[in-house]
C-alpha cells in the first residue's frame, strides 16, 4: 500500500480487537485484517491490570499484522465505559462585520466559544459536535455562512471522560509500542457506521451493548442530540445468571449464549437444560428455561430502562422516527 493502513484498537471488557483497513481508489474503506484476544486486565472498559491488558493488546495487534500482512505502527483507539458523559454548551458572539454578514471566521469563532467549557473534575473532551446554529431569533440554522444577523450562536455537544482512565488506555497502546493518532468514543463510531442519512434525519437511537458497558447515541433533528455510556453490559447478565441459578460463571456464560433470551419464551419456559456434570458439582442437574429467560429479560429491561431514563430527561423520546437500532 502507498499509505499506512488504518488500524483501530479497542480494549474491551471481553475482547481486545484490532481491525485493519485500507482506503480504495473510490475512497471507501476495505477491511483487510482482524486480530483479537480474550481480554484480561480490563473491566467495564477500564484498565485494572496494566501488564495483562498490554499483553492482550500486543497479541491482538500481532494477529492483525499477520492476518493483514502489514506492519502496524499507529492506531486509532476506541474507548467506552460508564465514565463517558455528554453535555450541550451554547456559545454566542455578536456579528461586527460590514453589513452584519456572517463569514467563515465568525462561524469558527462561535464554535471555539462553545467549546470553551469548564468541565468539573478531572475530565477531558473527546469530541465536540456541532448541533444547530442560531441567527438572532432564528432557530435550527444548518449553515449560517452568508446570512445577515446581529448575533450568532451555536449548540455544541461535548463528549468527555475521566482523564486518568482515558490516559491509561492510551498508555497501554503506546507501550505496545504504537502511536495513538486519536481517541474516539466507540458508541459514536457505531452510530456513524450503521445509520443512513435518512435515519439520522428522521431521528434514531443506536444502542451498542458490550461486555462491560452499553453505549448509546441519539439523533434528533438531523443532529446528535445525546450520547453516553452506562457501566452495564453482557458480563453483568452472566453474573446475574450465575447468582440466580447458583452455577459457576463459565457455565452461566454458556447458558446465556446458547439458551438465553431477552423475552421469556412462554411456550418453552417449562423445558429444562442439563448442566455439565463438572459444573453441577458431580451431580446431574437441570435448569428450567423459564428461570433463565426471566433473569435475562429482567436485566435487559433494566439496561434499556436506564437508557430510556437518560433520554426522557432530555425530552428526546418522541424524536426517534426511525426507531431503535441495536
């Protein structure tokens, strides 16, 4: 390849993955390699054991190099986790140009003003995303350049996270060693990947359920209206099954993957699944599907309710004309 490959690295709770792509002549991206490793030293998308997480990152990148037959020197790092938050900040400036015409300089100025937000605590901005402009009393302006007005304002969605947790993820990647070109919120990348322009315009909610966290991104009015991450994921469901059925975690994970259902199967709820003799403590034991499905359903309902509550507070629920994309 003439240019270096585009590589994305994600240190997830259950898997560490590296994805390799190259740009084609038509500017589309073609995936040419994948490397992954069962995650260790990562919990709820946060580093808990540096050496273990580093070993996983090295394995995933090495596998990706061999799979794609390229050398990897730089990566784009995806992050997630319950420490990712968002807020909307409005910036406003007076228009002082001749004839009060709004130019590109004024647009850049008002966007910089909106980005200048004082975050509480030790936080770092990941993304600043322009939502809508306001020219005097006119709302919802998409592009104000060339318009006339005395005041220009913009709403800016700021995605931010705990600085120390973000930097620990970066430190792992740099210790591989590879250069980290940038850091991106995984939930935002998911939304950009799966939504069409029409779905964004009609409004949509994307929910990405991972092992240790659940990301969400909401589009309303053809702009990203809200985004965030909850520290709840598939691992929590596995723990619920293990506790509720009093079985080991590996057995709970197998039951979840093979027989789990987010909706209680009323027809087959009386059926039983036999546990392996080893996980049943040397005794034959059966688990009723209805019990498994009840646990699964309650946890997923709670997870989606948490997302709904976040969006209900922002009065966004009636904007999702394209529905919910899981």
